C-alpha cells in the first residue's frame, strides 16, 4: 500500500488534563471554539457558536498566554505553535524530548518548555527557547533532575523539584542563571498547583494545604490558616487581586480566599467537575476541567474592593460569603470518559460513565441528534434498525442492567438486571449476545416488530473460568474472575468467539453450546476481537494487554501471524480495542480462494509449536504467501490505552499509520461495512475517520 490517510471528524466535548488544555484533531477550545461553556455575571453569552480556530496540532495538551497578545500551544509530539492576539498562526517549532507537559511565556521573546520524556506524570526537563518573528532564535541548555512544574513571572523562571522528602523551588533569570532557591523537608509530596504575583507565591500540595512564600525573598511566610482549605487536591490557583486567590473548594464551588488570613471573600458556582487549569485575562477567567473549557466573565467591578473581615473561615459556613451571580449557557456532550460505542448505518451511538447515551448522524451534523441519560454508568452499546426511520439501542451498564431504548419512546426500558457488570454486547439480524465479568455469556433472540425489538432469552453459558495455575497478576483479576472483554459472531453467525481476562480466545458453537476451539496466544488479558471471512479464509484477530496482535485461521486452527507494538509509541500503554478493514483489490475480478497447505509448521526454534493444542504456527514466509494471494489487503487498526491509533498491513506487518488522536484511553473502536472507522475515548471525544487509500 502506497498511501493511507485518515480524514477525521470530532464529536463530543473537548477535555482538559492536569494543568494543560487538550482538544482533538484540528481545533482548540480556547478561546473561541464552539465546545466552550460560558458563565457571565452581566449578560448571557451569544447562542451563535464562534468560528473554530485552526491549529497545526492533532491533540493539544498545553496552552499559554502572554498579556492577551500572544498565545502558544503544544501537542504530544512536541510541536509548539505560537499565535498573535487574533489567533493567527505565526510560526511552529519542535520541542525537545517530547511529550511536553507545559509551555509558558517567560518574556514575549522567550518560551519555557517542560518535557516529560516518558509520560505526563513523571519528572522532566526544562529548556528556554528564544523566539522571534521568524521562529526559534536559540535554545538554552536543559535543566534536568526531577522537575515537576514550572511558572513564569516578570521575566523570571520558577522551577520546582521534589525528591522525597525534599521540596525545592528555584528561581532563574532568562539566561537560565540561578538567582535564588527555597528548600524544605516535607511529607506533602510534590506541589501541584501554584500562583505568583508581585508579593506572594502560593503553592498547593496534594495534602490540600497551601504554602505561602514571599516573591522577592523566596522565604516561607507562616500560613497555618491555609491548611486544608479545599475538600479535594488543588491543581489550579489564580490571583484575582494582590492578596486574594481563586480556587475550587468542592465540586461546583469556587471561592476567593484572602491569603493573609484564609477567610473566604466570595463564592460562585462553576463547572461541576475537577478543575486543573485557570488563567485570568482582564475580567475573563478561563477554567479547564476534565469535562472541557469554560469561560467566566466577571463584571468590571466584581473583583474590585474585596475586603478582608467579611469572609468566613469554617468550611461548613461557606454559604455565608457573598456570592458572585453567574449565568450558564450550556453546551454539554459527554461528561465523564466515553465508554460504549456502536455504529448502525450513518448513526453512531456513544455512551459515558456519567450515564449519557448520544446518537450522532455522521452524514448531516456534528451535534447529537438525540440523547438520553440514565442513573447508571454505560459500559457497552449495540443497536439494530427495525425500520428505515427507527433505531433501537441496547445499553449495558456497570451495575449489570441491560436496557432497551428507542429514541421515539423517550425513557429506556429495563430488559434484565444481572448482579455483575455487562462488559460487551454484539448483535446480528436476529440475535443479541452480551458478556459478563463472571466469564459467562447470555444469548437472546431478537424479533423486530414495527419500530421496536422484542428480546427472548435463549440460554446462559459459562465459557471462561478463573485461572487455577500460577499466573501473572500485574493486570486484571486472574484467579478471581474471568471477564469476557470482547465477543464477536462468526461471519455466518453459527459460532461466537470470546476473549477474556483468562488470556484465552474461545470459539463456541451456538447450536451445541460447546467450545470447539481454545487459543492461548497471549501472555496477559485478551482485550478485543474481530472475525472476518476473506478469500476463503476464516480469520480471527485478537489483541491483548501484552501488546501483541495475533491472527488465527479458525478452520485449520493455524496461527498466521503475531505482531508486536511498533516503535514510536510514547509512554506506557496496552492495546484496548481493534477493528479489521479489508481494502478491495486494485483490479476487478473474482476473489481468489486460498487454501492453507498441509505440513505448514516451521520447525525453526523461534517458530516451533507452543504447548497448547491446535497452536501450530505458520512460518512467516508461508504466511506472507497465503495473505499475498488474497484479493485486496487486510488491515488491522488498534487503539491504545494512551490514545494512539495504529494501522498495520497484515501481509507485511508494516505500520501504515500511527498517531496519537485521543488524549486518553481508547474505549471503543468500530469499523462499519463501508470501512469507516469510529473511535471513542476517555477524553470524551468521538472521532469518525474516513479512510483514504
């Protein structure tokens, strides 16, 4: 294959992660994206969505602002982009040692880049990059050794490090010369939130305590009154006046505190989810949360004249502080981690752990065409279309409920309630099957009637069992449960393949309800399956937590190929979901039917048969001959726990496409009959990819 690209569209809300703004593909949430939610203390925000801003990124993870005159963004690949005050792109440059965790303006002509090197929750290194109209003018030497976070104020760089039990805060000038430092022994772990102004430095620790330092002296100021000021860890702090800071005290409650005595001066209701980013520009406060980007507009006089003495110190009396009135213009899609995905014609159905189920029409709109919310967390979805203008959605939940929802009917109906989580659902034209965390499946008959579907229970079957042998317990629940993580019907719908935490793939005959094949190809939990018939071959493809993909021919039980995780995937990950795409032959004609020859075992040491029955491994040379004689090409697409999509040619194993398209774990991946690829992830985004060969 010579050319392979993805043409992508994004649905769902954009997200924030720990101190950095995140969005997907070619748009950003700040400050003009339509995914923005707006609070205003004066007038409602306009209902017309502003234009989207084009960026060179696939997935933005960090954002910086310089006096509302310059903006900078960075993605996981380390590409830094700088914009003017109208968000027109000025230039881009690659950052060293990606992934990047933070970009800050030291001066209008100097950017500070914090790189993690391995993952977003490990110590990293810092460089100062000189920038001008033409781009990069110079790069400083790296500051290494356990750098956790950086901040900039008045041309000074503040770097904090934590090597248990010592916390250090260091101040550098723009030439990266050390000016001063503060060190203290602490059991509070690394500081995670910070705010700096002319007078104070405020640091927030995971213990929910604040530490107060003098900006000029770099010495600690007694601040016992700032202990336990929040009910949750504080990742974001913002000065709103010389002595007053804004932080999130509880789920929806934002408070303004006087740092001199800890009293609460003002409160307001803000985004009802975890806040990890705040930046005040004039009277406009940008708040980043795990649910998206929010804007709070204060009246010109709202933050002036804040007086100490009018506040309270007791958390239980927070309501006594004067409130700032706000008005919400909602624009909410998914709320907490997408989990559950299915495709039915042009309809994409997605769910999340907050209980939302959304239906998208990919042919006409980037907004959901229908939605419902239940009092449970969505785990998996499936759908059938009884008539051209009707849709029935089956919902599996973490609490074990199977629900049936027709958008015309409004409220989902309960079909059955199990005591255990429903992990996966698949349907055919007349069957529905779902898997459970117990290793069992439940099979139902589907009767389509008008615009609805009637389910009749056929049988229950325990297929997977907890391990009784010594096993690798680094992942999952081996020895306790044997969760069915994925299941798929055979192309002729007479058999079903299941994969499990017990590290096996099993094929079960539906008529006899017996296991006819068992494959032990993986060293850890098997997470996803696909089953296709191509050129006369019946192929089952599986992926696993051990980061391998295995292709089996089911009729001869021959292992055709094993693919490992390719190089270039940054950070720890496992393979979560997969799909198979068949590229048609380049020239029309009859499909070649392939027969796997006898005596296929390669007796070389690295390719000898393993210790499981029916695990003959086809030699790599012969496997290539078998695949190459197929009409067209077979591609496998995998999603990873850290947001990558990886597409490989099963003939050569060659990586055709590899890019981080989600900022979060891929929690659903579907390939429809046209080869269109749909994914969802814990970043609350649903992406539709038209594959261009």
